[in-house]
C-alpha cells in the first residue's frame, strides 16, 4: 500500500483564494471591476505624468537660468559699447570747444564784424526725409567722419591763427597810432615859421596838443634805444621797432621807461611836458624810416588827429 504526501502552501492558497474571490466578484459585478481597473491605471498614469512634469520643470528652470546669463552678458556688452561711444563723444565735444575758442580768437584777431561768426549757437538744420533707426555701425562711421573733419579744421585754423599772429606782430611793429589820446595836431610836418620868430625851419615831426603830465604812448612794439636829454628836444624817448622804423617822442616832463626796455604798442613811455626848445606843453613826434625822417601823418591810420592852426615847436 502506497501513500502520497501532499504539501499545501498556505500563502498560495490565500493568493488563489483572494484572486478567486476577486474573479468571482468581477463576474458578479463586471462594471465595478472595470472601474477599479481604470482607477488603478489612472493612478499609475498620474504618477508617471507627475514624474515627467518634475523633469520638465527642472529642465525649464535650467534653460531660464541660462537665458538670464546670456541676457546679462548682452547687457554688459551693450553697456561697454555705450561707454566707448560716450568717451568718443566727450573727445569730440572737447575738440569742438577748442575749435570754438580758436574761432573766437581768430574773429577777434581778424577784426570781423560782430555776429558774422557765432561760435556759441548751433546753426539751423532741416530735412524732409522720414527718420529711421540708426544702426550702430552707421553711428560709429558718422563719429569717425566728424573726428576727421574736426582734425582737418583744427589744422587749418591753427595755420590761420599763426598767419594772423605773424601779421599782427608785423602790424604792431609799424607805427600806426597816435602817441597821445584825444589830442589835435598843433604843428604839421615840413616847412614852417620858427615858433621863436627866427625865420623859417624844417619841422621833422608833428606836434600834438597836451597838458603837462599827460601820458605819452608808444605807437608800436619795440625796444627803447634812447631815454635821456637830447639837445633842442629836452627829455626824449626813442624806440627802435626792428624793421627799419624808429620813433621819437620829445619835450617830455618825465621819462617812464629806460634804454633797453621792451615796450608794446599803446604802452606809456613818458609824461608830456615842455622841456628843451619849446613854447609850451605838447608832444613832438617823429618817425624815421631806414635812417630818413618821414611824415608821421601816414602812420596815424584811422586815428588821425585834427590839425590846429597854431604851432608849438
């Protein structure tokens, strides 16, 4: 007689019993079973979707941070370009100010009419074209062109200033003004009756009416070549202008400069008086050109003094 030993797994039985009951319940309620299965699938899908959403959010955050870094880099680069353009603009403004100052000096030196050149205001402009955005490259090219124009204008104006300065120096070295302010001529150049009643004489200069102590001024730039008493002339000043011209100022009451002094046109060199061979206070003025005495009237320019009908000496 034989025996079979049958060993039954309790867990398997429970599982089979549980699954069996579920199957039996599903048979009895198929709609409910379908709903349970759909819910389970939905939960599984939600979990997967949530995981994918978290992954996508993380990726989006990284891209946003990268875009922000790129924008910050572009902003810094743009600011650097703006700073460079601002620096160039400052240089151009400095050049414009220098040219304006130079133009004003030239206007003054050239004695141009007031208002002919205005270096303070901006000239009028206009245009019928429609405005558009200007590219950076076009702006840089425009700044380059303005800088070249400023440089060329600066060189030209500097040459003009040098020429005008040389002309002014040359003009200041030529007798071209009256030695006395607001005075009239009391005796002209040339033949005249002797003021002391001793016949006739050749008058080598012209006499200006003056009071004792009135300032006597140099008529041009030069160096004082004589400052002392001279026979017949009294206290005398002579100025060598270095271009063949020498001027003489005589009958002074006092000498303000001494021999060897450098004087400028319009500078006081003596005080008017009546020293030497003179009948009264006045200023005797002579001009010598290349060693020969000449009529001073032609050097008085637009400041010619009126002529009186009396003579001083």
